[in-house]
C-alpha cells in the first residue's frame, strides 16, 4: 500500500468519515429476447415498451432483439436494483411467448443474417443510430455484438471533492481548481481499474462456456464440453476474452487511446475519428443508395472504441461525448466488464454493487502513474489470462515485468480495501461493505466459489450443455418475474412513459428539416 493511499484514507477517516457515503450508482443491463427454442428473436422491439430511440430506461443496444434496461443514478444499491426489478417486471408481460436470455453469451445463433440490427425510426437521429450499428456489423461481424453485459455507473458524492482537494493540496502542494482535481482523480481511478481489471472477471465472470453455434460452424481450439458446447475448464469470462467484444484496433488500425488525463484522452479519440482507415475504406461508406457505415475512419464515432471502463458526462442533444467531457468534465465512470449473473434474476446483486463501489473508491485513492506501452501489454495479457484461465491452480499474472500469482495479488488488493469498506460502512461492525469484501476474499482463496465454477459444476451435475443450462435459467427467471405484481400506479407510470416516448419519436421525425446526408455532415462538422 502506498503512503499516499494510507494518508488519504486516514485523512478522510479523521476529517469526515461520512465523506464517501452517498456516491451515485446506476445500472445498464443488456439482455437478448429469445424465442421458444432459445434462438434470437426476429420480432421488432415491442411497441408496448415504447420507443427505443427516446425512452430513457427501456431501449435496445446493437440488435433489435438486444434489450437494454437503464436505471437512473441512486445513492443506495437497493434502490438501483429495485428500479431494475420493476423494469424487468414491466417488460416480461409485454414479450408474448419470448424470454429474456439469462446469460451473457448468446445461443442458437443461426448466422449473421438472423441477427436483426436495431431500428430507431425514420428521423435523422434514428437513422444515424441504425447506420452506426450497420457499420459495426460490417467491421466486426454481428455475432459478437449480441454478447450481453451489465454496466455499473458510479460517481463520488459531490461533498467528497472539496475535502479530497484539500487532502491533495497537503499531499501534492498544489492549488488546482476543483474540477481539475476531480477529472485527474477519475482518470487515475480509470488507470488503476485497467491495472486491476482482471479481478472483475475472476470474481464475477459467468461465461466459462459457449454454444458452438456462436462460431458459425467453424471449429474452436477450446475443449468440448459436449456435442454442442465449448468451454474453458478454468475459464471465468469468455465474454471478456479474445472471442468476446474486444477492440483489436491497436494492432490493426493504429489507434492509441491515451488515459493520462482528460485532454489527452479526448485528443486521442478525436484523432481516431478523423483518421481514415484503408481497411474500412474497402467496405465503402455509401455504395449507390446503400449506406454501409457512417464513415471509413478508424472510429465511426467515439463510442465505437471498446474499453472496460469509460469516463462519462451526461450529453445534451446532438452533443458528442468528447465535447461533453471537455466542456463539463467527468461526471461519472462506466465499468463495462460485468457478465450477466445467470444465478440472479436481475443479472446482478447487491453484494456485487457494494464490492464494486468499494473497489472503485480504492482505485481512486491509490496512486496511479501513467500507463506505459509495456504495462499496456501486461494489462491486456492479464485480462486474457484471467478470462481464459483465471481459476487454474497456480495461475500467474504479470506486474512490473514480474510474474505474480493471481491469488496472491487478489488477496493483496482485497486486504488493502478493508479500510475503504470500513469507511463506507461508517464503522458498523460486519456492515454490508465488509460482508461483500469477505465474500470476495473467500472466492480468492477458493476458486470453486466463483460463478464460473458454479456454472460448470451445475452443468456437469445436471448433464446439461450451455444451451440447456441457459434455457433452464431463463425459464426460472421468467417464473420469478411472472410472480411480481407491480404497484398499479407504478405500472401506469411506465405505460405513460412508453406512450410518451413514442410521441417524442414522432415529433423528432416530423421536425427534421434537412436530408440525412446534410445531417451527418453537420454532425461530423
């Protein structure tokens, strides 16, 4: 533990033990709609759920069949989970005979053409969202785009920053503006989350197996679990491995996103957005009357660059993420490396959220130097090792060019987090944050307690392949939500929001006064 971490933690404990309480957290859960055999649904986004373009909480991600359920930010994990539960309870009766798939990895994939790209109506904004997704399909294929996950959004409480700035002034001897302090601190958090990101798939990964249909009939080097399933015997999260949705742009197209600070981050993204790529130029942008992608640059838009953790700011209409960040700073961070928890109907639970909050705070309070090119290679290699072989006996990662056992490193980090959890618990003995930390310590000591091990063990005991397991869990979750009776007033609120979102979409379509070509030119101009 660095001296600065200890000093920061001690200063917080002495000056304002409650300073870390009240951080805001929100959730984004992706889940595929599937038909009665587990195949990806071919039906459009149900109109009873509202407009995927304008609804604030119920939308779609890459595919028309890939639901995305979004909660507002809350001060307590229970509140975020309650909101997510209500959304899923509202959605289920409006799906007909379809189910929400219970795992991250899709199954019964009947080829690229059977993955419907999300549609957002005829407005220029809606067409742009669809075209962006069409471009992703041309660039990377559609199959990897329908892998689902859970995103954890988090911001420190506003009252924390003046105190932290004062502490930083004592430690660093500077007098930076408050926004500069918070922006630098968030980017330090992000760099440490990258360094320690392998811990998330180890503790919470729930995709150690995959349906053979995911590979479109091509063989895989992974072992066979049974006639329709591949798996990694010691894997944790194939979603976060090299078969999942990962950027390969560093080697293929030369983009190097820099996390040294907000200005360098924005500059590197903008450079990728305006730099043509010969690979994507070969696809074509508009061929005849057919649009194939937004442009032929390394990135079509900023969100195309995949990362496990992103700095975020709330966007105004037509505002680019980089503009929002540069104009108003980092509002929150988005952790994107959580698998859908197949053993929980919500896909995520309170223990996970409390641990992740403590983990993010730990990463913020810990010293965070710039990431060198050599360390970047270690970060990528460590994530792949944890995702593919994280539970293997004696598995080692790389830290500062030296091999270190995953278990040893994990226990070291979890021990250091104890003080953070005590502050978050407000010194309540065996409080919820300490309990969440203890549960993760147990997983570090015994890999058989991880969700990935539990999944493979259950598949073996029931003699199920991945499809049979995921189908059974999906049906189990469906029965859970069928038993929930929403408060009539709450259900009416959600019905009204769905109807109003459809009206907002119609108003956007009626208000367009320029061609789509001009709209794109204005956006990128």
